[in-house]
């Protein structure tokens, strides 16, 4: 694409384009590495993330809508992921006690054992492939940058918001 101004489009400068492409490629390669390290547990990164988020909730359970917000996925995608985890015996669906109409996902004892076994490997992978490659200032910059992006995309939210 042309880098000049046309039809009101502010094209990316060379530096901006390089930064954007570095983000895209680095993000994708990081996901590949994290997935590879979870293969031994027979799970994908989205499956691990869902199990991990459940393990951090009160009573190891949460409404499907809350989980969708936590993992930043559509409810239908979370439902599909939950079906795969349920087939493995790692989660179970329950009606929500608050209104009986909603559906909650609960971590089973087998699911807890699985996420607890995978967590050290996942954390080591995050460290080896991301955190330990950066300086403390770079880690803070990444946090600040993506907190700003999230605040723009989800008004009132911050990257470090915790949902329980």
C-alpha cells in the first residue's frame, strides 16, 4: 500500500508498520510455542486458559458469560471449548443457583489435577518465550501499552482488571 495520504487514510509510517508486523508475528509465534508446550497435556492454549480461569474462581466455577469475558472469546467459542473439556471429564456444566436459567462451568477434580500439572510447564514456557526475554522496563511498557489498548476497546476496563 502507498504510504502517502489518500482519501483521508492515515497510512502507517515505516516504523509503525514495522512495529505492527513485529507484534503480529511475535504474538503468533508465541502462541505456537505456548501451544507446543501444552501438547504433552493434551490441551490447547484456549483450553488451558479456560481451566486456569476456572481454577481461580470461587468454588472452581463460573457462569459461561463470565468465562467468555475472562478469556476474551465469544460465548459460542467458550461453549465449544467447554464441550471438549467436558468430554475429557475436566469440567461439568451446572445450572446457576442465582436464577436457574444460566449455565455455569465447574472444574472437576480431574480438571483441577490437570491444570495443576500443566501450570508449571505453562509458566516456564511464558517465562522462557516472553517474560525473561524482556527487561523489567519492557515488561512494564507492554503492560501499559495493552492496558491502554484494552481501555480503548472495553471502556472502563484495564488490562489488569480481575474478574471473579
